[in-house]
C-alpha cells in the first residue's frame, strides 16, 4: 500500500504565518478607521449638539452629572461659580458648572495630541443654560 502525501509539507511553517505584506496594510486600515471615527475630532459645534442631545438645555445639574459620570469622563464640579467662557466676547456663564475632560485625540499628519474639555453652565436654580467645547493642541 502506498501513502499519499500530496498535501503534506516538511520544513518551515511559512504557510501558517501571515505575510507581513498583508498585516501592515490591515494595521494601517484599522488605525485609520479608529482615527476617522473618533467623534471628538468633529467641529466644536457638532460636539456641542451631540452633548445637548444627551442633556438638553434646561436639564438639571444632577441629570448632567449623571450623564458625565456614566460616560466615564473625569470631571470637576463648581457649585459656587459658573465657568469662564473664552469665546468672544469672554464671559462667565451661569452660577455653577461641570467641567469634563473628554480625553485626547491625535492629529493627522502630525501626531500632536488635542485635548477636548467641555463646560456645562447652570443657572442659580441648577438648570443647564449653556455648553462650551474647548480644544487645545499640545505643540511641544
């Protein structure tokens, strides 16, 4: 009886190791998808609208704090003062505020980090009156 060994290979495992030729383009595509789909890259006004969809103007301080906490962002509470809005004209918004750090994203083509900070301002009765999205890019 003769054994058939057509499919059997001796030696290295070249057939089992994915070629770097395929891995590199797949890695580039995966990173590109992650970069492009990061909503923090959107214009400030688009981010503001997105946040207002979750907590519209008039929402209570507690509702916004619950939303921010559920989102997993680091945040600070200012019950004694509004936030300093640096848009033109600069002004103080509200009687109390929440400030949340939404984290960083990297720019293209230079991978400089841009930090996204959001401020929610509330009136004296604890109702949301404004949201400001602030971005800053570290160039060092």
